């Protein structure tokens, strides 16, 4: 299996590099913009790739001839997508268009990462066949990419996921668990939303979900996330409990009073039956995920 990975410098990308480069019978080409941020660069190739450049994508596909592509590259800062719509569309829609075109030529299976933000959050948790209705420009761009895949003639899989957390090298953006741990550690007062509900997803679980789809050649839409649905404030409370930090510094706030640029769905979460039954996906609990994160942080110190 020849796997081309986009966005390999990101959190999920780094977990996929670690997982796939250890697999027998897998030839991995990891790509991202700029230089490789991963220290261990054995057992796979790395190449700089601008996924908004059609020529670069077509040329890379011609050289490498991937049997599978896992597209984790995206603009995921929800508020930034609202203020820079052109860049958001370029990274989240046009890039997928080029990947589809290249996949058609090489008969490649394209596995594309999407999001719970394609839903409006009025009736979560969601099944794969539930009707998307995105509230934000980010959500709209991700839904548009999903529609492009569904209309295409290639082998495609869509992996929808929900706030991903974990430890990676030189991350350009933090994630909610690491942010909460750091903020609680400092002991400064925190105001956290209490009316948004999500299923935090351990990056290792998501990487495994992507691999199971590639390995089985599974096509269609799959919901891959953590199994515990909780409010954002409860997530922060659970991080505090895990580390024994003071919870009294955390105060609730409503989404409305935050005045964020992009609208957020109030309650998402996924029904995971399809991924569990079809793929053998087995997500860790949030507590198990926190223990894995803590183990990795202690190894890095």
C-alpha cells in the first residue's frame, strides 16, 4: 500500500506518520507545508507540498502513484475562516478538488477528514446519514468538500471527527486539553462555555480510525470521535480532576456572551455504531485519553 499523507506536521498528521511508518507493507510519503517537524524521520519519505497548488499535486501523484491518500490538511481555525474566507475556501475546498482530480487519474482511494461543524447542533449526537446544515463558513467549506467527493467517480471516504487532542512536536496550534491543563496549572480565573457539547477525540484513536478505513478499503462516511459527550466546561473540570487542580477558578459563560466571529453548533457528538461495527473502531474513554497524554508529556520533559 502506497499512502500519501497531507498535513503531516499537524497533530493528526504526526500520529498517522508514527502509526503508518511502523506498518508492514506500507510505503508512506508524508507531506506538509515547510520542513518536517517530526524528529524521527526513519521508515518514510517527506516532501514539502502546497495543497492549494494544482500542478504540485498532479505532479506528486504522477511520481508517487499513491493507492491511498489521507487528507488531513485544512484550515481549522473556525473564527479565522470567517475573516479570511478566500484562504479557507482554497485550503478546504479547492485543494480537495485537485486531490479528487489527481485520484481519478491514479485510481487512488481518497480518505478525507471532515468535522462535526457540518451540523447545526440542534439534534446531536449525529449519525452518518443525518442531514448537514453548517452554521459557520468553516463548516460550509468542509460540507462543500464532502459534496465534491460524493459527486466524484473516485473511491472516497469521509471521516468526520470532533475536537482532537493530544501531544505532538512543534505544534502551530494547541488543543483544548493541553490549553486547559496549562491554564489550570497557572491558577488564574477561567471562564468556560457551558452550553456547547462535544466528544473530545484522542488523536491516536482518530489515526487508528483512518488506518482501519485504508486497510479495509472502506468507502462512504464514517463518524470517528471520542465516546464521551460533555460540555466544554465539563471537559475542563475533568482535566482539573485528573490533575488535582482547583476547579473553583472555573466559571461558566454562555456562547452568546463570548461574541465569537463564527457561530458554533450547540450540541454535536456522534453515534459511533457504524465505525465500531464496520471497522472495529475502539475509542478510548476521555479519562484513558488523558492518561495517554500525561504519559507522553512526562516522556517529553
